[in-house]
C-alpha cells in the first residue's frame, strides 16, 4: 500500500505549495512533472540496442593446463 495520507495533511501540503509558489505556478509545475514522467516511461519502452542480444564473439581458446606467464615482474626492493 502506498503511504496513507490524511486529508488534513494533504490540505496542509497544498497550502504550503500555494504560499511558496503561488496559485498560477502550481499547475505549470505539475504539468512539467507529468511530461517528465511520460518521457521517462516512453524511453524505458524503447527497444534495446541489438548488441545486448548478440552473444560475445569467441576469443582465443583457453588451455587450463598451460603455464601461467606473468606479464609484469614483481617489484624488487633496491639495495
């Protein structure tokens, strides 16, 4: 269940919004929020790029019995 908000609390929040932003500015704010939500939903429904569906290209075969050759040498303390 989404938060259960009492009617008195909703009235208090609306009163604070009217005091801060004015009665003319509130519909513009909510209109912008609604447009942003619609754009977000539309973007999430777009098809994903095809590279996510392709399997990875095969690389060099891995030999588990091959010796390990380090590509870097460990740091030796200098005397």
